[in-house]
């Protein structure tokens, strides 16, 4: 997702487009917007570009139904995985 950043009156505003919810790694939340790691902006502070990292999410209310679709890490977090 493309982000936009603006600086006005010494306040940094970050704009993230909201998309379809995607299950997080733990399975506990649904990510609706993310920079997907550090994102370099054109905003300058003390001669350097400002880097932001942001996530927006909601609770996953369907966790019990979606357990089988999660990764091993998510299944471990949900207590639904046992080693062989």
C-alpha cells in the first residue's frame, strides 16, 4: 500500500489506504492498513528523511473458525499446534 506523509505546524500526519482485512501472523487481529515495514518519506528532519512504520488493525472475531488457515506460528499462539 502506498502511504502519504505530510508535515504541518510541526505535526506529522500519515495517510494509509485501508484495504481488505488480512489475518496477522498471530491470527489474533486482521490488518486493514500497513506500511509493511519501514517506509521512507520525503519529509526531512535535521537533514534526514523521516522513516515511518505503521499498522492499523481490528480484532479477529473469527479466530476459532480460521485456526486451520493460520501458519504454524499462529497455531502455536492460539494453542492449536503440537510438535510431531
